[in-house]
C-alpha cells in the first residue's frame, strides 16, 4: 500500500493512502441529506405550525408546548437525516476504494 504526500480538496495536507479519505464522502452525504430534509421540515412546520400559531394567539399554554415540540421534532428529524447521510457517505467512500482523480 503506497501512500504519498497529497493535499485533499479541503487543503488538508497529510499522509493519505488511496481510497481511505472518507471526509469528502461524509460531508457530501451529510449535506445532501440536509437539503433532502427541507420537505420534511416544511411538512412539520405546516401541520404543527398552524395549531401552534393559533394556540399562541389565543394565549393558551398548549401553544407554547406545541412550539417546543415542533422545534424538537424539526431538530431531531434534521439530525437524523444528516447523521445517516454522513454515515452512508462515509461507508460508501470507504467501500469504493477509489484513488484521487489525478492518479
């Protein structure tokens, strides 16, 4: 296994062996799924947001609880998408065992 001194696309200059730089795959998977989470966030905001806004406008305590629940739901769903997307990108780049485009 030959390792040479290279610089990856993020400017990280280190000793990398071919196919073992999984940082780019994890970032690509995480960012891709972050963008894919937008429709789910919009759905949650529409469905739960209307009831929350009405509850807060009426001065009901349930509206505040609904707002906290909505925030938690959106945060957990985005975290779920990003974490598993990054994991998928990490595994995919490790399995592909590809070299740098210049090699």
